[in-house]
C-alpha cells in the first residue's frame, strides 16, 4: 500500500512484458496504467462493483475478496459483473483452517478462478500457535484433493500465493495441485527491499526508490521472472514434461519428507514409544 507510483507502474509494465497479470486494489491502480488494463486484475469489494464499472469493462479478470456472505450471493454477483463486462471472476480466499471446504463450496456455486492466499511465510492464516499452522504444500494438497474427491477439480482454476520465495517453489506448488502461482515479495526484494522477521515484521524499501526510472525497475522484475522461468524449464526437462500444466497434481514425481520418514523410521520409533510406556 505504501509503494510509490513508479514502483506500481513498473510492476504493471513487468506483467505486460511477461504476458501475465497483476492483482492490484482498485484504489491503487496508477492513473497512467490504463493502456495496460488487460494485464491488471482490479481487486474490489462486492459492494463496490457499481463504483468501479469502468475498471471492470477494461479488464479481463476481476478479483473479489472472500467474505462469508459471498457464498450465498456469488451467482448474482458473477452475473452482475458479466453484464458490466465480459470478464472472468476471481475470488481471493485466505488460507484458513477450513479453506478446502470454502473452495469446494465456491467451485460448486460456479466460481471460475480461486486464489488461495497464505501468509508471507507460506503458512496457514489464523489458528492458535505455530504448531497448528499448515504449510503451503499441505494447504495446496488439501484443496486439490478435496476438489478431486468432489469430482469438480477440472471446473476451477486454483492460484496459490504466499511464501513463494525461490524458483523451486513454483514447480513444487504445481506438483502439489496448484494451477498457477502468484509472486509478491520476491519482486520487491529484486528492487532492493529488505525483510525483517520477528519482532518487527516489516519491509524496508531502499532510499531513493521513487526516483529510479520505471524501465529500470521493470527490467529487474522481468529478469528475475526470466531466471525463474529457465529453472522451471530445467525441472520440467528432468521430469520429461513438456507442458507446465501437466505438472499439476503429479505427486508421484515428488518425495515428501513426512511420508518417507514415516515409512522408513515410523515403525521403529512407534515401537520405542510403546516400550517406554
């Protein structure tokens, strides 16, 4: 929210250069970014659809924040957006403890694209204590398997974001069941930002960032994504996969530590625990 206009415009131009999209709150879209409207996904509240009709008409996808009321009114809101402009509707859902059930209900109500948002560490939002938080891989697998169980997996596109910090996290997220991955903080780190963990939990932007040319900032982000793309191709080549979309849910090509650890040492340690008791 505190990003300068040149950084926001650089992010928009980077998305256009890469042929992808960027999610921005409707109130934070730069005025001089209108020509990139097809690459911008405006994030709006359900009650503000009428207020942002001009944005909706120029966009290809519109994002709505999830609320409990949205489950009952989504069909009507979707039709309302369709009448304003022939666009797809994306719903941003926080990765809470019951996120897989929420995603399933939304998909059954006609949701086309669902964006599951974890916290900046890639962990479950909410809950009590760190030990009760699921990791990103477990969140994605839970959502994916729930949709498979309900036989509606191919009817919805799942985007995951939060904790995507390295190139390897992209294919890992897709193998766990995500169709797409959204990147946020690494783009700011590419511009020289620094992250501070507990107790501050802040991002410090470099001084003078607002004076750097938009093209320079854009190239940094494009170069980072280009490097990630090359590494994704390398991983796919090692797997013998030619299309990224075929990665989705290919868990047979992955090794999960918990499963291997349980298969290898689970019986031994379980016997020890029983003996000690």
